[in-house]
C-alpha cells in the first residue's frame, strides 16, 4: 500500500515530538516516594528516628540533631561525637546558610608537628591513635543548629537515641565485615583492651551503655555538657594519657561557625554548597562552570567524551583546591578570581577531546589509599519544605581508632586532612600547600560537599556523600545525572561513578559500568587509568522534590543506606 507523503510527514513529526518530550519529561521516580517529609541516611535506624521526630511536629533542624546523634549509635564507623562536619540548609522561605563544625588543631599544634628531625613525615602519626585527633566539633554543631532553628526540646529529641543505645542495634553484614576488618588496629591503638564490640557477628544486638550515659548528659546540659566539666575532663585526660595533645582549654574554646555557603548557577539550577574550610563548594563550582559551555548532556552518560570533559575540569579544579584552599580564618583565598567566568574559561582553554592533559610528574607510587575510609552524609526535607544537607566524619574508618571506654565513642583522625608537609600526599593522595599547613586552632581543609540545589527558584535536590577526595566528583556527577541525563533520584545515586583529582594523575572507575573498550580508548588518548578500579566511590544519600511536590529518596545501593519518610 502506498502512503500519502503528508501522512508520513505527520507520523515523523509525531515521533519527533514524543522523542523530545521523553527527554524533557521528568524521570519517573524509582526510589522511595513520600508525600511530606524524608530522611535518607546510612542506616535505617537513623533515618527512622529522624523521620519520627518530624512526625511528632519537629522540623528538619530537629531531625538533623536526631539523625546525627542516631548515627553515632547505629553507625560508629563514621557517625560521631568525636568528629565534625558541615551543614548546608535552605529554609522554606528560600533563606540559605552553612554551618562549619569542623574539627580544629589543638593549641599545642604547630606546622611541623608530624615531621621527624630530618623533616620527613612520621608514618601514621596523623592517622592513628591520640596524636591524630583534632578538637571535635559535632556537639557544638548540633547545639548551634538547635539553638538557632530547633523547635522541640533537646531532651525529647535525644530520648529515642538514648533508648537505641540502651536497647541496642542489630549488626548488619556490612557492619560485621567492617568490625572484622579493623579489629586488629582498634586493639593496637587501645592497648589491647576495648569495650567496643569488635567481635560482633551479623544479627547480634549491640548495646552501648557508656554512650547512653554520655548522650544523657549532653541532652541535659547542651554544648557545655560536652565541652566543659566532667566529660571534657575525662576526654582531655584520656587523649593525653594516650599521647595526644588536646586539653580542657581546647575543648572549652571550641565553637561552631555559621558561614555563607558558595552559591552559583549551572544553567537553570542554583547550587548551594559548603564554603571553606571545606573545598567542596568551591571545587564543585569550578568543575560545573568549566563543563557548562560544552553541554555535557549532548554526550551519552559515562561516554568517552563526557568522561574526558569531566576529568579535565576536575583536574584543573583540584589543582587549584590543593594550592589555594584552607581555613579562611587563617588563609586569604582569592575566591573572586577562582570562581570568575574569565578565569575558568581560560583554565579550559587548552582542553582538547583529542588528547589528555598531563597533571605533573608526582609519582603515583607514593600514594596510598589502602585503608577503608568513612564519612557519612544524610539529607532531610520536612513537611514545611525546609531542607538540610549534612556530611559528618571521623575521617578514617572509626577515625583514629582511639575509643574511650568511659564515654563510649571514637575520636577522629582529622589532623591528617592538613598538609603535614608541602607536596607530600595525605591518606587520600591529596597534596597540600601552605594554605592548608598546620597552625594552632586552625581548621583542616575538607572535601565534604553537603549541597542543596534549586531549580527555577524552588527546592529541587538535597545531596551529599562520604568518600574523601572523591566526594566532590561524586556529588557533581549525581547532580549531572539528574539534570543532564534525566535520571530518577535513585538512578542518579546508583549510576556508576569515576573520579580524577589532578594528582595522582590517574582516573579511577568503579568496577561496573565502564567497558574495557572505553578504558582502552581513553588510554590511547593519554589518560592514565587505575587498573585496579576502586570498589566504591562515595555513598550518596539524596532527596529530590518531584514536580507534584512529593519527595523521592535516593539511598545509595553501595551501603545499608535507607530512605524513610511519610
Ligand atoms: O573532610 C574530608 O574531606 C575527609 N576527612 C572526609 C573523609 C571521608 O569522606 C572518608 N570517607 N569515605
């Protein structure tokens, strides 16, 4: 049968229309969808407790306090009283802000504190045991949030957490594996004695009575209950007995700091992310702005061209990160220049799809990323539309591994995030410079990137992840997955990721999702590839606001991460 030309034309037009519509139509959700409020975190117990607080009438900030504290009990790998973190918030009226509760160097710290008499870095002194501990910021952080925005009484927020510590949590398979993997190092740091349940097996119930006591005191006495008096005394003398530097004075002087976040546009998105002393906001700003002129969405997701473009932008942004960024209270950071249009365009002027740019000659062999490392991120949206994005950490897995039996928690090894010696990589392979050198009371540079994204003036995404130096690229890729590749929140979180950080000059890939042909082709263009392929790049926990106002959770399939809401 012969079709008239006009009929054929209308069919083709219709087909084209459907195709275009498919690309612009928002992705159907594949993660948990709820009507009003949601918490996505590394553990179901913590997401549940956070969501319950909101059900009881608390807001996203009350839920932040609850989730942060529940993670101390349910996820001691990274959830902490002995660490620190960053929060970015966006209130339902559009007001945004950031909170820095990063650890800081003790008063006794000095630039060369981790160097021997020959000027060499003393192995493990900034990563293991009491010498690695920075002054913890977490309790100051939650108390600052509660004081400014909280609506429920502290003791009510802490009630389910104290109950959780007393009644115990059930050990998951991932958790049992982590206990087993780190057992010897915990015993070594704690002189072979610890009440931390390192011998627990899957499905055992673990209780934390000492932690419950500490939590009760904090709930009752707030900030000063931790930083002054009995807890401070016990903590400072414990750290000093073990050879560390933190004093009662260090604890008494600690304060969280409210900071203006980094805010920039990427196409029609407005991205709000953490400012220094985290490098997250500045570096994600640089990466996305360097990519923006090239329309990455025109290349397929994780295709050769999209990987090249992203890698070259990351290479240039991390080079700036490592040289210019540090604690803004100690270091002048030329933010206007680093984030300026002309500067960023110029940075990409020598980029070509034909050939990789070389980073430098630092030998790859000197970089160790052997230890399993952990931080944790959670995202919250409440029924009023307030949004909270928080990344918190002990740095390494169980931090310094130093555990106070009396107080029931681990202490961080955040001092390793300083640059102990210019040009020598830290445990994430990051090379630092003067801007991130050690000084008394200075905050060490971070990569944590708690981020909130607006689309057309409305809350659109709350996102963040652990992953050390890979945090920034994982957050950037998740935003691009949702925006440029139209993935649902859950798909955007689960999609395979890759990473590059200038030095070492290698691109790393997750094991799944990148074909050998792709890798070979990148190699032929001069990209140096980490052949071992890293098992995990981040564990992203995110929330997206759907077009109809409901919420979709993206809980990373790489961990026990869970979305809970109502
Ligand atoms: O602040 C930072 O950048 C690091 N201390 C974060 C550590 C981390 O994400 C480890 N997690 N996988």
